[in-house]
C-alpha cells in the first residue's frame, strides 16, 4: 500500500528570509495530525514570493517526491508579489475550480475581502494541489468548513472532498477524524479497512 505523501509549501518573502517565523507550515502540520487517521509523511518547503521558485517547489514535490497532495499557504491575494496561484496554474495539468470557489465561499462568512482571494485547486500528474490562505485561523476554517455551536457542519470545508479526489487519482485510501472533518465518498467508493 502506497503511503500518503503530503507536500507543504509556505510562500512568504519575510518568513523565508527570517524576518519572522513561518506560521503556515506549523498550522498545516498540526491540523493534518488532528484530521488524518491515515499515516502520512511530510515534505516541507519555505520559499519567497517568486513564481519560478514556487513552480519549482511544487514540481519537485509532485514529480520527484511523489506527493499525492500539495498544500500551499500564502501569496494568494491581488498584490503584485502574490503569485502562488499563477505558479500553480502554470504547472497544472487540469484545473479543479470547485476548490477555489468553496474556499472563497467559506471565507466570505468571515470577511467581505474573501472575494480578493485567487486561491486555486489543480491536478498535476498524481497530485492534488491546493492554495490555502496564509493565516492559521483561515487555513483551519477553509479545510474544516463552518460548524454551528453543536459542531454540525453548515458549510463543508474543502478537505471533505480531498480523500475521494486522491482515491480517484489512484492514490492511497485516506481516512479522517470525523470530529475534525468527515471525508465524503459515494457509497460505492467506501472501503472497509481491515484492522
């Protein structure tokens, strides 16, 4: 069985040059440890907002490290230095527009400026690549979705669809901690895991 490999890319001029501590990768790592019950390995990159470097990092993670999922954080706004979506689109085989639409939908519940986000989801070879926001709070909201006071999901987070997407790309069967985010699959795609 192929082990789930996840690439994390934090895009930040200041964090990559040591001006301040990167918060994106630690937030993603912590969230994945809580959300996934499937064992996984991580490959991490901290890079400046330079399109060629972002493209190179994503390509290395997919083509050489064999990642099934690559999550980027940062560089998704309209500012001139925000080029993460541009780099992601440049190396994509196919675009998955639903991910960006859903991320903006979730964020609009919190801030009207969510429409300024250019986050995208794409496929390259065997990998799903998702641009996430830069703030740890927004990363969590985007992945988990919106829940009411009782913990019932009001708006699905994007991660609910990630395990099935990886499965459709012939990747490993990924399971989640349903209290964090429940993975959704059609009944025909659900496997009994033998313990």
